[in-house]
């Protein structure tokens, strides 16, 4: 990693493209099984463009930076970050006005200077223009102004926090691939919930366990199926349902059946008295009583219902 000095001069940067943030300074991927190509254990998350980061360290090769974004920390390719001074950095860290991406993904920029932004990404606004971050040959930040065009994909400021908007935003992801750690230009279960709520100005932690620990809610632990269904019906649409390793958005009832929207890796299917694990690898809307790959329904695995007021 290179020798780390006792005093590190803080540097300021802004991401200029959607990039992987990893546990180690490497572009290599690591999987727990020879046939797996989805769950890279080095992958922590993905960072969208225009995210202000603090730069703590550079690896010995000069190819990777250890950075802290507002929601995570880890290693990113140096080419994904443009360095700048603190005053300019604050334009992105604390914008006076902002535009928020409200489609699943949105491409902004022109020609070779285009970048993909995922739902919930925000950009500073100045006199009706987006301040798009670019990187010059010296690695410094260059701001390209582009006239903002507000529609269903881009909103001036966060959307109002309503049940209707929660469902509209969540359903825009339906059919998208399951993207562990933000891979495949998509979401995993906790990135889905983070992106939907961030679009309405509510910041959730990146990982499902942190989302459950840091937000208020009601406990499902120790309850029977009947009691769980009764408790679920008291929760507002858009509440989060957490179980260890997975989180879902409660989308209400369909023909009397409680439904959830979630980025689902796999489900269980009963065959000849046994449960077979079947890959799903998509964002789907399913009954909450869908069978998990463990052979237990998701409803019976839920430990907490999270209500964000």
C-alpha cells in the first residue's frame, strides 16, 4: 500500500464517473466459488459521479486512492477522481441548489464526456445549469455547465416524501439486474432502498444491517405468522422490512396479499420434499411470503419493520 506517514495532508476530490469502491487497491475481482461471477467479495459499493470525497492516501502504484465519501470509504481508481481546492469541493458537498436524479439511471454530458448517474445522485445547480465534474490531464477538476432539463428523470431538489413517490421510484427499478455492490450499473437490496429514499432527501446508510441499526422501527422477532401479518398491515406503504442480510420495501397489498419490492439474488422452490435454490438476480415485486433459499418464507425471517417519518 506504500508507507503511510504519521501526518496525512488532506486532499479534496470529486468523482467524475461511476466507479467501483473496493476493499483493496486492485482492479481484480474475488469470488467465493469457481462458478460465481456476481458476488465480488472485494466490492464494497459503487460511487456515482459528482460525489465529493476526502482523499486520505494513494497506493504505491499511484493508480488507486483511499477515499471517504459521505456514505462509505475504500479504494477507487485515481482516474475516477478529480482533485480540487476546498472551496470548490464545497460546491458539491454543500450546494446552494441541487438537481436530483429520479430515474433508475440517467446519462448526462456530451460526446465523450458523458457519465452515468444512478437514482438519488445529486448535482449542484447554478442559474439553471448543472455543474458536471470533469477531469483534466493533470487530474484537476474542470466544471462543465449543462442546462438542466427537469422531467421524470431529473428533479429540482429532492422529491416530496410521499407513499406515492416511494412506490413510483421503487418500481422504476423493476426488471433491473441484481448488482452486488452496485455492479452491472444497478443495485443490490440495500442500494435500492438507499437510492429510493435519497431521491426524497433522506440519507440511509449503505448496508442493510446499518440501515436496520440506525433507523427506528418495530420488532417482528418471536412473532407467529398470523401476528406478523397483522403487524405488517399496520405499517405504511414504503416501510422497510429487514432480515439479516436482506432488506425490502413494503409495497402494500395486491388482492389481499402483502407485497414487497426488492433486489433479490435467489429464492427457494420446493421439489420432492426438498428446497432448491433458484437464482433470480433481478429487482422484483413479490409476495412477502415467497420462499427463501433457506426453505423459510421471507415473512418469517423478517426481524424488523422500519418506519421513516
